[in-house]
């Protein structure tokens, strides 16, 4: 059966491979370029009326796409000028063919060349960006930015690395970015995601089986069908029994996590608590089970299958020993916040249960000080090293599995940057994993739901709202 590959994200190398395989299958490069240029022209003409347009063409095939756009807009009666980087005679292949189809002069790159533009098409660099943008290109792109008119980026905003989303030298801020076949990882990793504006993925005739053969390891967002809907004949014990190691002082963190775990359908949640905190938990939400038994005794019940430790935990030798002991159990384990901090320098081993680590950037650096690279690559390496699913938090959260798969999450709002938001996310993941999702699926779906709650809540969101918003978000998943 054909797989749904629409959520897959390609690396730049995979995009070249998809182009190449398509060309080998009998669709010429020139046809692909015509389809790419047509898609861009279509996106422009459906949004804007004819106006003075400047197309910035680079020396490669991104520039070739620009020549196609110029021709198609000109044929529709638009006034179009092209600024070309480098010599027209030096163009090669499909880009040369399309430059030859442009019967007018081109002008060299210069800030002055932008002056009368009412709309700018950035066809300078796409997949082929290999070094920092500087010199006359940087000056011309800056002038384009200062012109304050709509900017349409072809494939990627020039200066943004298609894999990492990082800026090479400088980059242009686009209003829309039209890319081809599938989005690339750099479209969704920051700062690339912001610089792209709206991302439009256009079909240029690359067939799905080619993407299936390439089998991209990166995706965007969790498939919603993973949600473990309660069954009519189900029982609370079929829906998992999660345990949260309750914080002694910051009891709110544990309570937020427990609420979220229950909202996503966990059958039972037990808070393991000691001392005065035990009474706090006993007198709060009545739907939580609360136990002050020894944690080993609590976990002796095999139905208690998943443990969350970290929210509000604090740091200390006893607590560190507790985290290490949990790593030696066969329970599914979600390690968050202080639990992660205490594992700096840990020698990671394969575990019997599922393991999910949910660090923010600071915790990640303490846990994996030697890992460098793009956010995607760092999460992937950390998952490989720790043999655990790694959920690297941020506005562009990345979830990585030890087998190399990664998901970039795109839901959420800046209102999630608030105390208690991470505890809620850990709780959602606990609720999903205790119901039987593996740690990767649970983390991907959990992050997606968490972000959707923020989008649904809108402005003024506080962490207490997240669990309350979950039912509204879940309703949108029901067919
Ligand atoms: N068959 C294909 O491969 C297709 C490619 N398409 C387009 O082709 C693009 C990729 O084309 P290319 O591989 O030619 O790459 P690009 O056109 O993105 O850039 C390559 C050129 O830019 C130069 N360059 C790179 N970084 C530079 C810098 N910082 N300063 C100055 N010069 C720099 C390189 O030396 C090379 O000449 C895609 O982004 C897409 O727009 C589309 O037409 C669809 C089909
Ligand atoms: K571009």
C-alpha cells in the first residue's frame, strides 16, 4: 500500500536525489523548472495585481526558476525587470535555456536596481547555497528588504540553509516562500521558519513513489490518527496507570502534569509523595490517586507502567539515586527538568521500557555537552547516544528517536514560554505513553497537542489553561 509521505521533510541532498530520480524516470529538468516557475507565478498572481516587479536571479537553477517566473508574468502583462548575479553567458543547463527564452536585457545586482520595485522575487539561492552571503549580493538583498514591498522567495529565502534553517552570512525576510515537492527541514527550524513567511509547497510532478524510495527520516508534526481513543468496551485499567514522582516544594508542577495526563485519557494517575507535600496532593484535585508508600512498593504493581520524574523535583543526592534506580526498572520513563539536570555525565544504557527525555536547550547542553550541529542533528545524535527518545523543546521543538527518525513540531505560540508549560507537556506525554503509545509517537503527538492548546487558547494563555483546552483540541481530531 502506498504510504502517506506528505508530512515528510526532505534534506537538501534528498531533494536533489528526488529531482535526479524524476529526471531519470523521463521527466526532463526543464519540465520540472517550468513547473516550479509556473507554481511561483500562480502564487503571485493569485495574491497580487500586476505591478512593477524585480526578479533577483542567482547563477544557478534557483535563478533559472526566476527566469521562468519573469517570462510567465511578462506574458500576463506584468512589468518585469531582472537583476542577474554574474554573467548571462556563464549560465548553464536549464537556467541557460530559460535565460535564452527571456528576450530582454538583464541588469547587474545593485541596490539601485531595486528602487522602483513594487514586488520582488528572490530567486538568488535555493538548495545550492554553499557559503556566506556577502558583498554585492548582501547589499542588494538589504536594499530589497528596505524597499518594504512583498518578497516572494523561490524555494528558500536566500541566505537560509535548507537543512538547518540557519542564516549563512545574511538572509532575506520573505512574505511567502514557494518550495517544491516537499518542504525542507530548514523551512521549519528557526530562524528559517520565521524568514520564510508562509510556506507553500507546490507539486512539480515528482511522484510519491520516488519519495517513498528515498524514505526521508524527517517529518513535520505527529499524525493525529495515533491518538488512543478510549474503546467502548474499555476499562480504566486498559487506559494505563501513570505515576508521577511528586515534588516536595513545587507541588504545582506535579499537579499540572497530572491534570494533563488525565485529560489525554490516562486511566489512573498516582502521585507518589512524601512529607508535607503528601497532604497538599491529598487535598487538591480529587481525581488523582496519592500515595506516600515507598516508590518501590508503588511500582511493584505491574499495571503502573509509566513514570514521570522531574517536574518540581529539585536536586539532591537522594533524588539523583531515585532517578538512577528508576532507570534500572522496566517501567516506561519520562525524565524532565531536574531529573535531567542530575543525569549530566550519565552513561546511557539500553532500557527495557520506553525512555523519553524532555530537555530544554539549557538542560540539553548539560546532558550532551559534546553534541553540536543544527537543532535537528543535535536531537538525533542525543537520541542515538542515550538510546532514548529526545524531545528538545523550544518554539521549533524537535523529537528524535534512537533509530534516526525526527519530527519538527510546528504548533504552538509564544504564550507557551511560561512557567508550568513544560510540566504540562510532560504530563501529556505521560498520559499518552501510559496508554500504550511508544515514546516517540507519544512525544510527537504530545507536543502537537500542547501547541494546539496554545493556539486554541490564544493570547493570555497560562499553564493552568492547557489541560482545560485539551478537550476542545481533541474534539477537532474526532472524525
Ligand atoms: N531539476 C532540479 O534540480 C530543479 C531545481 N530547481 C531549483 O534549483 C535550485 C537549486 O539549484 P542549484 O543547485 O543550481 O543551486 P542554487 O541555484 O541555489 O545556487 C547555486 C549557485 O549559487 C552559487 N552560490 C552558492 N552560495 C553562494 C554565495 N553565498 N555567494 C555567491 N554564490 C553562491 C553556487 O556557486 C552556484 O553557482 C532549487 O533551489 C530550485 O529553486 C527547480 O527548478 C526544480 C527542479
Ligand atoms: K531563493
